[in-house]
C-alpha cells in the first residue's frame, strides 16, 4: 500500500488527470543510473526504462552537463533558422547508421507518421502509383503509436474503440510468431503486395505485443520480397534500436538493411523527447519546404543531447553490455523452474516472461515485485517485460533474479 504522502499525489492524478494510464502504486521522485527512488525514500531497480528510453541510465552525468550548458546557451528556435547542434546531430546519426538523410521529430508516433508520408510520396512520385491509392502492409499484433492513423491499422480493438473513422490505405499480414511460421508469414505478405503497395512497415521484434521475436530469417525474407517487388521496407526500431537488442539496430542480427528506419526513445538519452526517420535521398528528396515539419523537431537542446547520447552508446559500451548481459539474464530467467512460466524470450536486455493463463496475472506479479524493490510492467495480462537500463551490472541482475525467483515461487 502507498504511504499517506504517496497517496496524496496519486489522488491528485485521479482528480485532475485523464485516466488513460493505470500506474502501479508508487510515486517516483528521483533517479540515478539503474535506480529510482519514491517520495518516501524507498529504492527500486528499474526494469522498465520508460519502454527503452532510459538506455543510458537515469540522469547520466555527461548528459546532465550537456543539457545544462545548451539550455543556458540556446534551447529553442525553430527550423526557420539553421543551428549548429542540428547540423552536428544529422552528421552524427547518418554516420553511425549509414543512412543518407534524417528527418527529426519529437515522439515515436510522429516519426511513424513521417515514415508513412515519406513512403506514400515515394510511391506516387517515384514508383508511379495512382494518386490516393497507395497501400502500406503492416503486421498483426503491431504497435506503432497512438495517433488516429496509427491505431486505425492496429489489430488491438481496445486501441481503436471510440476513435474512428480511420484512414484507409493499410492492409494487415501475419507476423512470424508461434501459430504462424516463417513461410506462412512471408506468404501472407507476398499475397498482399500489389501494384499500389508502396511499403511494408513492421517492428523487427514486437514490444507491446509481448517481446515477440520472429523466427530467424524472417527479416531477410521480407527484405527479399520487398526488393523483388519494388516496395520499401520500413522498420520501426523506436524500442528495439540503439543497442537494446545487443546490436546498434535489431535488423543487424539478420545482416540486412531496410529502406527506412524509425528511431525514438533512447535517442534522447532519457532527457528529452526526440525521434527520427532515416532513409535515402531518393525517398527523402520528395519532401520539400512546407510539406512537413514540427515546431520543436530538431531543436538545439534535444539534438545536442542526442548527439552525445549516440556517442555514449559506444563510449560506455552499452551495446556490448546489452548483448552479453542480455544473454546472461535470459539464461537465469529460463533457469527458474516453475510451472507458471510458459516462455522466456527476447534479444539483448529486452526480455519477455510469458505466464501460463491462471488467476495470477502479470500485473499481480508486477505489484509483488514492486514490494521487493523491482519496477516491472506487464503487457497483455500474461507477459512481464524486463528492459533495464543498458548500463546495468551483472551484480544488479543477479539481485533482480533473486527477487523474481522469490515472487514466482510464492505463487
């Protein structure tokens, strides 16, 4: 139960805030590294990382320094003018990613909307699709954001309830997952491709759906059919990108390269919202002055922080740490012998523990883990997601495994 002090803040949210979230009963006050503290001074190990946004850890001293310096110098102008941090950021991101052009926005959903716009313009102006006929193929179980366009092509009814009508131009194929193997999934995408198809938009690993990792070779096959049919392959790596899966980008596990890449979350170093759509000049050159924009997109403060955040991924060995400790953490979770655990899956420090259907659901366990000093979050009632900051240590993971084992045994 929350203390009387925490209860005050919880009641304020309930009274004055829209109830579009159902938070766990803890009021957080500060963070440092892999830890968070509540208003009563209780300490917690963060296993959520703001859904992969806190890869560098909370309040990284280098990023705190950068944000203070830049905020005191120049924070916001608008893209009506050039700024030094923005140009440096573009150079940095294109250099490490290998993509020619970047279009910056603020949130992941905005970057997805940008990718949709880019794909459609390319379809009309390069591929020659008839105006207003372009189609984008998505996967079932997808999660790409919360705008009305994006929820309109979701297969989750709760995301759409009461928000229609929705935009046309999206068709759904089968994600490569348990009941749908690699060949069946690829066939479902191939069958949806026609003369009006401009892009395939998928997550390399589906996060919100429960850390659903497709069969090896799936992305490579998707790359092949997109290339064969002159269709753009666009990957949403808002959660999976920037080291989360043990590679800089998740698609590198399959040694391919998409035509477009969507980034967000960790790009801001757990300091500021910034997102980006990356692609080739062939695709990006269809944007002209006035065709797309954002008041805060590419602002000096966010881009200065993001440039340093990219550097720190390598300087702090966060990608390597995710790869090595991710495998270690997954093996320790798999070693927990209990019939309530149905599956443990993931790549890098992005792991889902799926539970068997029972009276004890994932949220119940997250509440129990909260009482043990571990902050976790469930998805779809049966999966607990574990996504700690990428700078976490083996000692901290061992402590977490002990707490998880204790709670699992207790039920």
